[in-house]
């Protein structure tokens, strides 16, 4: 037997949201740091975030429809800058709390216990204890007409990863970094150590990169 949802429209809204948000898979949870034109810092958790390209380095995420105040969106639109900060697993509950609707003049850094840090004169604040973090400039955005969500694409101007999780070939080991993954909007996971393989060739056995 398998559970089937052949008529999604008939499902209760929250049930449907949980169902489809978890069915699309586990993702990395990040904290997006921004600052308003008037200097208010903002921090919020996002998980619909993905690699768009490496040359130039681009990262994308999906923003919910702008049908209410969305501080991350407003700050990015107004200033053009944001940071993407991986979350140490020990901080996942505090990171979850950043999704609460705090007023614009209340910083989630302060309210949820994250220290802001400014590096290299970057306009938007980073999370001080994030092991892997990127400073981005808004490069492109567009509305996805079918549901009013927005695709935001940023160019990574600055990437920082702790030495102990950065391999000589450029790979960042997010398990060593101890970051947080999430299913849907409320189920947080640790990350298991990876198995790495050489570039796949047709009709050749996968070649492990481990000794
Ligand atoms: C685990 C988790 C993942 C989330 N991922 C997203 C996301 O990818 N896109 C989005 O627009 N909102 C996402 N949210 C909701 C935002 O965190 C929430 O709307 C937050 O209040 C935004 O804060 P802001 O108004 O300060 O930008 C997520 C919430 C949680 C708990």
C-alpha cells in the first residue's frame, strides 16, 4: 500500500503544505542576513536555496509571495546585499525562531541569540559563528507567475569556510562543518559524512575517492 495524493486541491491547507514541502526533499537550512537602508539588521531562516552556477558564482533561493511585510526581501531590494550563513546544528532551535514575525525594528540577531559580524566592509551582516558563509549581491529576480513566489539570484562576492571542513580540491565537507539540514518547515537533521566519487564515465565502475 502507498499513500496517494491524487487531488492535492482537496487537502486541508496546512496538511498539504507539510506534505509537499517534505516530499520535495531534505535541504540545507541557512540564515539570510540583511540590513535595511536605515541600519536595522535582519536575520531569517530559509531552506529553498540552491546552487545556480559557479562561473560567476551564483546562489538562488525562493522567496514567498510578497503579500505581507517581508523584511529580508525589502532589505535585499533596497540595498542589493545579503549574506547566506550555514547553521551549526547546536543553533538549530534558535535558527528556527528567526522565522517568527518580529517587527522590522527588532533584530533577530539580538532576539534569537546570533552575533552579527561585518567582514571586508561587506554591507550585510554575517553570523559570527557560521562555519560556511557567503556574502552576496542581488543579481537577478523574477516572479514565478503560477504562485507569486520570487526567484532571487545573488552573486557570491565573498565565501568563507572554516579550514577544518575545506578540502584541498575545493570541496566543502558540510558534515565536518556540523551544519543543519531540514525537511519541510520544522524537522531538523544533522548531516552524515559523505562518500565521494570521481567524475562518472559511461560503462566504468564508480571510483571512490576514499583510500
Ligand atoms: C525551516 C524553514 C525554512 C524556511 N524557508 C523559507 C524559504 O525558503 N523561503 C521563504 O520565503 N521563507 C522561508 N521560511 C519562512 C521565513 O523564515 C519567514 O517568512 C520569516 O519570517 C522571514 O522573515 P523576514 O520577514 O524577516 O524576512 C522558512 C521557515 C522555516 C522555519
